[in-house]
C-alpha cells in the first residue's frame, strides 16, 4: 500500500512595503544643491574680497593722528569704515577664525551645529521625513529641535563667549584704527552714501545679504 505524500504548502516571501522602499531610495541630501550653495558662498566671498583696499593705505603711519574730540573720532570712524569696509570685515573674520582655532572644542561644536542645520533641515527634501532612532520627526519638530540645540550650543557652552569675545576684540581694533586714521587722503566720493548709514547694521548686513540672497533659491529648490 503506497503512502501518500503530505501536501506542499506554498511559501511566499514578505515584500517590503512601498513606504519603506520609497524612503530608502530617497537620497539624504541633494548633492547639486549643496555644491551650488558652496559655490555661491565662495563666489560672494571672492567678489567681496576683490573690492578690498590696499593694506599699505590701511597701515600708513604718516596718516595716523590723535583725534581732538569724540565727534571727530566718530566722523573718522564713519569715513574710514566706508572706505576700508572689506578690510575691516577681513580683520574681524581673521580674529574670529583665530579664536575658534585656538578653541578646538568650540570649533567642533560650531561645525557640528552648522552641519545639523544644513543636512537635517535646509537641504533635506520636504517630502522626506527625518527618522532618528526609529521615530519620524516632522518639519516643525525638526526646526524646534535645531533651535533648542542652537540655544544650548551658543549660550550654555563656551562657544558663545568665544564668538562674542572675538567680535568685541575685532570691533575694538576696527574702531581704534578708524578713530586714529586720518581720512583726508582717501577718495571718498564713491562711498559717501555708505558713510551715512549705521555702522554696525551696514557692516554686518553688507556681506551677509549677498550670501543669503544667492542661497535662498537653492535652499528653496532643495526643499521642494
């Protein structure tokens, strides 16, 4: 009497869901957007630095004298700022860079914070949610986390003190130079309009506005 073989049951392999497949196939960061952003920043810095004045004029000993009053010192600072703006900005940037290089822990925290903003928010596609430790975060939650992280890094570590100290030293050197540098020998006809604006607002907004204006379309395209 022949024995009957047991029936063979079909075996099916589970297929990955469409959501997980789509999420895994999405790139974490559009490389063209980051490359275009870095190119625009580099080009803006290069164009700005090409407008610097000769450093021989900046350190000309024969052009230094003590101001007779505070009003004269203020006038000199405004005129010298209008003429040496790029040189002053480069000086402050060098002081800030030196302060960060002498504090590697602060530099590491600042670079990490910047990379977090770039990779987790600015250049992350809007339809690609942020997933950390198995939890999905929305854009609003990601923005809130980055803001809290920024406040912690800047105000609760020594990063803020290093940056503020470097900026104060740089602005102090710039103001001292502007107060003692006699601007009569400078050609100020093309910069009189800039001299009438506020010192700090125009100083900080000049270079940053060009970078932000050039980077805004790239960030918008990356998050589209």
